[in-house]
């Protein structure tokens, strides 16, 4: 009996030690295994002579994940990122998520879904994620951002468990890659900044960006050639103590069925991705209005948006409105209440623009009137999110309030559910990333297309000595 107890104790201690070993060493080993791979650079089709010739100047296009404008403004005011012009706000897509935002900014292909998991109506199934392949495969994984993106060996979801384990390896790996690069335009993505925001919070992310500032200084000094940098993020993070919204329970109580396929009239599919402040729901189109009515009063839900006939309906506890579009003109018509808080802006546009076509105003007029709004540029972003932002758009997009998020049920557990930040909603605190450069000033407010325009001509313009300006 004593021998058996002793063996059990030894087994428990051994498992405990193994767990410590895995937590402390395996993530770093896994990261190093993947660090040397350029996940998007094709193995063939390169002009090797051109690729190995060192130019006399290099343009760095640096995409960092999930860093808000406010943090970059603070760092700039504190003396970090020396040599840069002051940052401007960069309003994300809606949903304010990495996949669609960076795909638009970096001139990539249209992503399949808003996040990794999405519903394919033609196949009638959820697609987009293979855990075993994600964790252990060394095969190159296509990203929808840019065909020549240096993905910096970012270890994906495992970084959202152990973000501290990858910081030095990611920064050192980035430095080595850019110092050894031989072309004239280096397009890089740093995803660890978002993992730190989700797990460690605002201050930890700010400290990480201080390291990026130092990295910029060291790289510029060691490179030996002129370095021009365009730096930007895809969205912000709200850094709230987020509670999980149980959308499924509300819908099941309302007579709908949570499913993985759309077989019955009351079925809905709700992919559970990360812990984010937006949900993409797929169902039969004639269910959209009823589902929005059920979800609108749920605590934490800001509004639901869905297509009805040729318009988009925005419905929440604060009201019900219709968004219509003609060519590149939008109209916002509040039926009751004012869910997007645009009544005063509509009144101002009516006076300033003398609308005589049913209050349709050009997208640029809406942009200038709402770029600093609580919901930045809401009409175009909502319309795009439901129509052509991704290949498989949702039936409803559900935007949540600050302090609330949606994700798998495991986030209800205290040890897992503690998250220091999230994003995805239409709100400015989730949407306002940043844009900055060390060779040109940027505007105070910018759109994803601004970055796409810069990327299209940055290297060529710099090589020819022309000035580049971000047009809106």
C-alpha cells in the first residue's frame, strides 16, 4: 500500500515537472523551429540575381497587430520612435479583425472569412481550422495579406497562451531577417503585439512597443543603407475586463437551434473563434430580423446588422435604422431611436451639402463627418462587412459593447476567461489603429485604402526620389 502511494506521488511529481518543462521550453523550441521560414515567400519564381543584390536604400513596410493609436501617440510624445513623424489614426474595417483589415491594407486576396473559422454555405459546413496542422506542421501556410509578406515565424495561437516566451525570439528574428534582406521593399507582419494585448494588457503591450522602437534604432544604425519605414496596425484593443456574452442561450430560448449545418429552418451557425467583441452569425436569410430582435436586448449586445432587401438594417436596444446605398452614396434613416448616434450628423450634412436626393451623401462626406465619431465611418464599414469584405459574409454581424466579448464556452472558466483586451466591434476603442512614417507626415485620420495606396507605390517612389503622400 505504501509502495503504491509512493508511486502515485512520484507520478504526480513527474507530471508536474513535465508540465513545467513544456511551459518553459517547448514553446521556445517550437518557435525557433518555425522562425527561419518565410511563410508567404514562394520557393520558386524568384529572380535570384535581383533578390541577392543589395540596394542603397530599403523601404520597410511594417504591419503590427492590434496596437491602438493612443499607445503610439503616448510613446511618440514620450520620445520613442525618434525620426518618425507623429502617428495618425487608422480606422479599421468592420469587424475590426486582423484577417479582413490586413488583407485590405496589404492588397491581399479577399479572405474566406472574418477569422479562421467561417461558414461555407455551398458546402454547408464550418471550414478554416485544423488544430494538428496548425500546431505541428512545418508546411507553409497561405495568408491573405500580401504575396511577399515576411510573416516573421509568428507561432499563431500558441502565442496567445505563452506570449512572454516569444518576445525576444520574435524581435531578434525580425532584426536578423531585415539585416540580411537584399531587396528594396521588406513587408513584415508582427503578430505578437496582439497576443500581448489580449493576455497581458495595455502596459505590457506598451512596453513591447518600446522594444520595437529600440529595434528600429538599432536596425537603422546597423543596416548600413538608408531605411524608410511605413508602420501601421490593423485595429485597436479596448483593454477592458471583458465578460462573455452568451448569445447561444438567448437564441435557443427564442426557439432557434445551435448547429454546425443549416438543415432545419431554425438552425443557425455561430463559429467560435477567439475572444472578440463581434460575432458573425450564419442562418437562413428570413431568420435575420427575428434573431436581431432576440439579441438586441441581451446584455452586452450593442447592435445587430443584417441585409434586408437592398438595404442594411441596424438594430439594437438604442434603436432601429436602415442604411441604403446608391453608387458611392449612403443614406442613414432612423426608424426609431438612433442606434448609431448619427441624427445630429445627418442634420448637419443636410445643411452643409443641401441634399435633394433623399439624404444620400457621398462616402467621402460621410467619412469626413464621422471619422472621429464613437463609431468611426460606420455606414461604409457596416455595408462592406456584410457585402464584400470576405468571401463568405455572415447573415448577421453582432457588435458588442465595451467590456463584453464572445467566444468559446471555455472562456467562462476563470483561469481561461481572464483577458486583458479584445477587439472586433464597431466602436472607436476597438477600431482606431495607427499609421506613421519616418519619411513623410500622415493625415490625422486614415482609411485602410490609404495604406494600400502607399504600399502600391512606396518602394518605387522612394527609389526615384519622389515624395509620397497618403491621399484620402
